[in-house]
C-alpha cells in the first residue's frame, strides 16, 4: 500500500466525485498526490483553496501577506467578521484545516517577490493565480514558464472575470495576451465574480490532475456578469512573446 | 475591408452601449481610427497622448494579438477584432 492509496474514510469523503466517469479512485489518488500553490488568499484564493481542499488535493500551499480588513468581507469568503486584523494566512488555515483534515495545508505569510518566488513554487505541480495585481501575476507567469509549471490564470473586475490555463511552451501564456497593468486605485468587485472565476480555476486544476475533459488552454474565457454572458476568445501563442516565444526557449528548463 | 470590432464590457459605454460594430480599414490602426472617428471618447481609452496604443489594451485580430508594435498589421475582410483591457483584481 502506497501512501497515496485512499483510506476507507477518504473513499467515502470523496465518493460523489469518485463516481464521476473518468475520475474514479485512480483519479482521486492523483489528486491526493498533487501539490498546488495558490498565490493569493483574497476573493479568488478563498474560493480556489476552499474547493481544492474539499476535493482532496493532497498538498495545498496558500501564499498571502495581507491582513483581513472589513472591506474584504463582501467577497473573501474564507475570512469572517471575527478575523479582522488577523493575517489572511492564519485565517485561511483555520478554516481549511477544519474543512479537510486528510490533506496537507500550508499557509505562508509572505509577499511574493522576484527574490522568493522560485523557492515558493519549487517542488509544486501547478500554480494558481489568485493575485490582486498584474505585476505579481506577470512574475508568477514568468516563473511558471521558466520552470515548466502549469499556471491557471484568473482575474476579476466588477462583474467581469477572465480565466485561462497556461501549459508552458505549448499554449498561450499571460504575456502572449497582456502587456500592461491596470490603472491604479481601488478595484470594484462583486463577491460573486471571484466565486465564478475561482470555481473555474479550481475545476481546471482538478481536470489537470485527473486528466478528464479539455483544459482552458489558448482560450481566454471572459465572464460578463452584467449581461450574463460567457464568451471565449481563441488566442494564439505569440511566436514573438517576450517570455514564451520561440526565441526564448533557452530560458525554459 | 470591413471588420467587426468587439469591445470588452468596460469599454461598451464609450461606443453607445454596443458590444460590437462594423468598421472599415486595411490595418488594425485604421480600424481603430475609424472607431475613434465615430466615438471620439474612445480615443483616450485606447491611445496615449502621443497616439500610441495604451499598454494595458490588447487587440486580437481573429485570435492573434496586436500590441503597439503590431498595430500596422493588415486585417482581412470579415476579421473579428477584439479589444480587451487588462483586468487585475482578485
């Protein structure tokens, strides 16, 4: 018996997804073996980490250096009124570890920067983007490309959201589709927008590990909550991409 | 060339609340200029004061991205040109 075989309790705990065609106990064991970094513990990170914890992703590392504020509570569902002033890493760990005692949850209270990002993702199988700013997203995308780690992008603004999965060297990366950063200032967000986009990102992670379905690669999914429409923009990997373009292969591992 | 331009939600109020419309032009720049002629408020949403495409705007020509360096790329009749701006919240 390997350490990734399911216990009787786990078979019962994850039964409703084990019976999904294509997942089965083998797929659940793959999830148990999976190591995921969730970068950000805010609106997107709350939803992504909750569903990945519930789904039994074996090792979940959540990175966030913020503290919980009153204005977070409309959307950051891992953090509650009693948590105001507490580190989001601490607040997240309290909730997630109660949700599922059968996985390894590690929360790290640091700011993701050029100097520590390699260490934060080393040994992990996938990076999930739950950041609240573009510079750190670009840094995570760059790191994912450098080490060949799949990257699941998500972002929100008001009632609009976007998501795309990046398989380094094979599919369009974040730099193939965006260059700049959004204007400064407070970003409006309705709580349901990260709920939808974060759920899509968590779905992508589960599909990636279990191998079911078709990933959201080289397709930018655009959610327009105002008009309640989902549109898909097919995007081509940019051969001239400053990061993953054909002339930059040497940068990748 | 007749090209269909689609704009992201946030920009739709600047083109009369529409999601898409037809413009004429042989290049991405000409198409965007034709859009701006019809909807002058779009100018500052797309271009800086030197007339360069803002760095947080991405234009896709039927899937291929165009930033400022590719703005003179040709378009074909029937192309769909999608204008997105970066969104960065989480």
